[in-house]
C-alpha cells in the first residue's frame, strides 16, 4: 500500500473499500474497468475469468473508492473454487459498500438467485444492485428489480460496456463512504504489483485464443522481470494440468505459443508503455487446481477449510 493521503485542514475526505460481487459472467470486471478508467481485470465472453481479488482505485478531489473485483458467486466444489469463494468472503469482510452486478439479459435459475440473495443478506455494509448490460438485446431489468425489492436494497440499470448508468452507481457509492484519509496515493490505479497484471494479461490472452477446458486449467507465473534493460525482459511459465493441454497450447511446430506470445506482448507493452521481450514456457503440473501446494505456489489464496 502506498502512503495514505492526510486529511487537509478544513477539507474532509472520504475513502473506503467497495466490493464488486455477483453471479459468474455478470460483467463485474467490465464495471471495474469502467469505474477506474483502466483495464485492470480480465474481460472475455467466458464465465469465471476472475480468480482472485483485484483492487482498482478511483481517486477524485475528496473521495477515494477502492473497488475490489471478486470471482463470481458459485457453488464451491474443487479446491480452486473454494479458494475463489474464500476470496469473495474476504472481500466482503473488508467492504464499506457493495455493488452487486447482475446480468439483465439472462433469466437466472432459482438456485443462483438464492445464492445471490443469501450473500446479500450476509453482508455487513450497504449494498446496491447494478442490473447490467442494458445496451444489449433481450435486456429486462424486472428480475433484478424484483430481487432488489425483496432484499430492500436500491437498484440501478447500467451498461458497464458503454458507461450508461455507471455514474448513478458511483454517486451512490460516494454518498455512503465514511470520512477517512485516502487509503492509497491518489496517483495509484491499483493495489496489486505490476507482475500480477502482466500475469493476468497473459491469462486473458489464453482465454481469448483457446476454448473448452484449456483456459480453466491454466495458471501463469512470472519467473523473471528485468525492467533495467531495453526492451523490458519478462520470462513467464504457463502451467497446465495435462500433457495433452500442453500440446494444444504449444501447437504444431510452436505456432500456438508464438501466436499467444505475440498477442500477449502487445497487451503488456500497451499496459507498461514500453517495448517488451516476452519469453513463455509451458509446463505440466498435474491437478494443480486441486492441490494446496499448487495454489499456494502459484499465488492463489488457500481456503480456510483445511482440506
């Protein structure tokens, strides 16, 4: 964390943590990127691309909102799913306000709505429901508005993609945050180190280029990051769970990994604002998603269930 900004005499500031939560593929990461004005979270058409908490910071004249994007609410099964749900609960425990994002183009099953309702009822902070994707065909806010009414919470219709309605949610957040010095330097955009975002950009590229089970079996770890040279040197390992997945990722004659590296490098260069030499390796770590040592080694938080 950077040095917090002191409250100037006669100038009251407000600051706090704002939880972003919701069912998978509701558009939470798009909302975060829109609110902060930078691409900090993975955004793809695939569900469950956010696996860890990502904090994006929006600093204004006298208000600082620290948005915490969390994995989508799901029924925990595998160890990594339990890890993801533990991340959501940790984010909820720290929150001063919560924005629940819901996809207004989908009709949700009763079980999913029950999961969302139970989560809201367990929150210890004010919450608002953002019924998202108002710009898309088939949008209908009635399910979301009904859910909000049943939970006695406010709701807003938004399009995180275009920005429509997002300011109304931000107004709600500003009004409810506590008086506090800024929690981060006003120039900071995120709380995570640069390496984390580089790993996420590589993982995002995997989600874009590969299908079925491949993206969900992938973890990325930066092995080397040399900023002192030009171009910046980045060495990263992409872990998969099976030899067959490695073959698909690498491709015949290495064509797959070269394409992946080319697209990921462009994104990283845009993010860092400098030229990059990106080295990628693919390794097999059998069943890493269900091994505590695998999650820990690759930087994922462990669930508290001890299993």
